[in-house]
C-alpha cells in the first residue's frame, strides 16, 4: 500500500481528464438549450450552469479543448475561475454570472468553493469531487444558499473503472458519520485552510476503506464457519 500511495493523485487527474470530452458534449448541449446570443454578440442565460473541477490539469484541458469542441462558441459562453484568477476578476466573473451573462462557469472547487454567491444557477455538475465532505458541501452551497429561488440539482459525473466510485463511497461514509455527530441540519459552510488532501488523506482513506472491507469479509467468513 505504501508503494502505491503516490499513484492516487495521478489516477484522479487521469479520471478527470478522461471525462473532459463527454463534459464538453454535455456543455454544448446545455448551451444550445439554454443560452441566447444577443444582437450585440453578448450572451444571456436564465438558467446558467456551474461546472466544478478539482485539478488544474482538468480545468486546463477544458479551457484548451472548448473552442474547437464548441465550434468557437466558448467565448463569452464559457468562463473559468481557478487558482490563477485574481480576486478582482473572480468577483467580476461572479457578478457576470449572477447577471445571467455567463451561460457556463467552470470553477475550481478550491478557488471558488467559498466566498462566492452563484445563486443565479440551480444546476451544478461535479466533473471531479473531493475526499472531504465539507469541501464538496461548500461548493454546493455556492448555489444552495439564501437568494436561491429554484430547486437545486447537483450531478456528479463518474468514470467507470476509475477512482471515482471509491471517492463517492468515502464521501458517503464520511457524510453519515458527520450527520450522526452534528446532525443533518448543522451549518457546513466553513472556511477551510487546507482542501488539498491528495498527498495524505486521500491515500489513507482508500487504504482504510479497503482494509475495512477486508475485515468485514473475514468476519462474515468466520461467522459462517462458526455456524
């Protein structure tokens, strides 16, 4: 297990990058259905879309492939907030999004997951997720907060045969523990100082969950033999 820990982050990045073409197909369909191009060349959208990602490699892949994939419709229809976005530009993009002038906003979970109100959207897609429940909840809460007037739908895109399924298992288990400890209605919009868990917590969670499954299997087999 110790020898394989270093593979976790590259595998997560690979899973995210592999989903980019499908995500762009879905984004193109969303734009066709929801965006309007005004006479002055600007865009307007009553129902803009928020797309979350985690690794900069995944966001860069989206940014680079979007113009060709969307037939040069990526500007001004798709905008990006990531770690390289200045605070001033971050605020400007959030205002534009809230005004319905950005049909699709691709955002980094760590760079845009706190401090922004994006309630113009009621639809969020997670191209990537995170190991930590509060980090994911904070991202969801950018649209699910005071001022939201519509039903909120959050969709996680999973790639079969990758770490995606394991990440969701870990999140579900953590969420159950948190709910039992603090209650389902506990405020989770917290400011976190360290959301990057790839190097330590992510491998530990995978190994711990695998060990837990092995122990349960052993206990079942032991109980069957004893019976």
